[in-house]
């Protein structure tokens, strides 16, 4: 009888133990399932509404959705825009770095700086995109060691092809000697562009005429000073202040019969003579894939800050209708037309993929 009781209690004990193990295992599975199905909060901050930044964010959202992170499904995305105003951008940065978001994505150098400076304690993960040279932005990055960065911060940079743009301008006007540019000294990215442009101008025996504007309203007056000093063309770099006023820049130059060229492809029929720069939709896609990795749990400390120039072929658009109203004999050589991704003429806008060899030529290789 005693042996039977002992056997009965042993049976009860084994059953209880097995049940406990099953309950524990199921709890862990339910936790994992809940974590996988949880809706993540993501904030996106861009400095202004420009074609470049808009295209980049569209690419980012597209890549996130392809990786299973679609707004309204696994993600709840809140979009913020500083509309070109730094104090507004800083205020938004403080709002999104309190720890209420799972990830903050920034587009443009000013937005990256605002969020990085507000997030030094790492309350939120931060991925940046649409930045020319993040290593000069003063946010704790090390060009010599791309893995040396805050563990909550990662992103990608891409420096537009300043030298190749100046070379195309010289091809279109062999007598070109004076190029004017307006830029905002408070933008570190703009300083990087202008510094590179100074080097290129010196190498090509060009004179780079500079004028400063710290807000959109000052851009037109800055342009006037460049006309007076003999600017034969106006080059627009990656300056957010000037890009935000690009319509006014083009209109003012049209009245002076001076062409505008940029390193920021946008609407090809907006009135620039040509635009040679990265495909910003693709740049945004690469950042979206990176953001998906971060949301999926990849260790950010093991992801290097990198330049994605080798992954993004240049994009060239040419508007031949601009030639009709220019003061000097600008022309578009056949080889430039041959490697253009977009050509605008009297019959409309023509889009095509440039051959691989042409793309390499545009890269200067």
C-alpha cells in the first residue's frame, strides 16, 4: 500500500513538473510572438520639403515596406518637417528623443545634427540618411574608424560629384571661367560642398564666386552680387537654404539669361540646364534597408558608418530647352546627351536608363 501511494505521488509530481515546463515554454513562445507582432513607433524628421529629401524618404519607406515594416501594419510612422527652420528642427528633435519611439530616421544634415545632439544619452535608436559628409557634422563620428560611433547612432553618407558636374559645365561652354554659388555658412554640409568646389575650381583654372545667404529671403540678393561680379553660371550645391528657394533661383537666373546647374537631381523640367548627382530614391532605399536591420535587432555598434557612392550610380538629367534663352553659346555635346538618364527637349521629358559604360563615364572612371 505504501509503495502504491509513493508511486501515485511520484506520478503527480512528474505530471506537475511536465505541466510547469510546458507552461514556461508556452510563455516564452507567447512573448516572442507578441514581440514579433508588436507595432513599432518610428519618427521621421526631414529638414525641408525639397524634391531631393522627399525622394529619399519615399525610397526609405519603400524599402521598409518590402522588408515587412509597413506603416499601419508593423509600424506606426509619425512624419515631421522643420520646413527649413533650424529652431523648429531642434524643437522637433527634442520631442522625438524622449524615448517614446523605437527608432528615429532623419533626412539631411541639419536634421541629423539636431537629433544626434538631443539624443546624446541614447534614449532612442537613430538612423540618418541623405547626408553628404556625416564625419564633419560634429556628432562623434570618426572617418578613420567608421565603427567608432555612438552605439545608438548609425547611417550612410554620399557625397555628390562636384568635380564631374564642373567638368560637364566646361564641356557645355569651353570658355567658362566664372561660376557663382550661394551658400549658407551655418550648414556644415554646405561648407563641405563649397570646400570641394574651391579645390575643383583651382584645378580647372576656374574662378568660384561666392555669396552667403543665411535664409531663403537673402538668396536673391546674394545672386545679384554674383551677376555683378561676372558669374557665367550659377552652381547649386547641397545647401538646404538654397535648395529650398530653387524656384526663385532659377527664375532670377532666367531673367539674367544665366544657366543654373546642380548636383541634386530633381524635376528635370524645373529649369536647370543640367543636374548631375546621386539617385536619391536609391540612396533612401539603402537607408530603409539599414533601418529594417536595426528594427530587426541588429547590433548597431557593429554597423559601420559608410559612404554608399559605390552602390549608387550617378543620375544625369539635361534640359536642352534652357539653351534658347542663354546669353552665351552654351551647347550640350552628343556624349553628354548619350549618357543622360533624362533629357528634356521641345517634345517633352524622355527618361531612360543610361548604359553601364556611360554611367561609368559619368563617374569619371
